[in-house]
C-alpha cells in the first residue's frame, strides 16, 4: 500500500511560524537595542529643562560722603575786670558854728543858711532845733548879716506889692519889714518862695516864737 505524502498545509504552516518567530526575535532585539538609549532620551525630553534663574546683581547702595560737621569755635569767656573798690571817703566832722560875740544873755541865737534853705536854733555851741524854711526869691532876696529880734506878734497882717495876708502867725521882726513867721499859704519849704521874709511851717514857727525872746541874735548868711 503506498505511503501517502504529508499534507502540504503543515509544511507551509511550519515555515510561516518560523518566519514569524524570526521576525519577532528581530523586532525584540531591535526594541531592546533602542530601549537601552531611548529611556534616557525620552526621560530627558519629558523632564522640563530648568532655566537658570538669573542672579540679581544688587545695585550698589550709594553711600553719601559725610558732610563735615561744623564745630563752633568756643566763645571765649569774658573775664570781668576787677572793679576797683574805692576807699571810703571819710565823712568830715561838722565844723561847729562859732558862737557870735554879740549873742543874747541867754546864749540863744538863730542861724539862717540861705544855700541850704534851713534855720538852726543854737544855745551856745549846741544846736537845739532845725527846720526847712523858704526865704526870698531872686527878685526879693532875703537880707544877709547879723540882726536882733526887735518885735514879736502872735498874729499880724502883712501887706506888700502883690500880696495881702491876714493873720500871719508867730511873727518875729529882725530887720525893717523882714521877719521870721509861719506860712499857711504854701508847703514848698526847702526852696525860695517869699518876698524876703523867712517862711516856716506854722507849728515850727510857734516853737521858735516861744523859744526866742526879744533881743535874740539872728545871723543870715549865703
């Protein structure tokens, strides 16, 4: 009995599988070869490339040149010149008024100082009373010299050019119409005010009137 030949289909199938298998191996090797470099390339492509941030170069800070501080020159301290203390001028002792030789028997006498506008009552060398007075103005000056009280009135009327004064108190005439008396019509004692008489405050004129008797010496000097 004749042996039958194998079917042609099996041979064709075996050859096809061999070709497929060879192709698959080739592809596998190719892929394997490519894969060894591809991951690096792919990963490198996928990873973002870091762009380096530019480093900020700091702007240099401007340091101003220090302005020199003005130091004022010290003001020189003024040293006061020592004041010379003058030596005190010794106060001269008052010169006692000489007792006039023609004083009254009682030793009382009256002095009138025209420059001081002051009257003094003395007993011997002792001054017992002093008061400001008003003597004659330049047009009607008071007489100067040595006189004696010759007439006394507790109150009298006085008349003259430009005046008529009633009840002039404590009047003592020592030369003509010149008298020492109280004056109630002004209060400017210490300066010339009269027509030649010696004006006194009424209460002081009263004291002098009661103290000085007729014949009392009156000395009037500049």
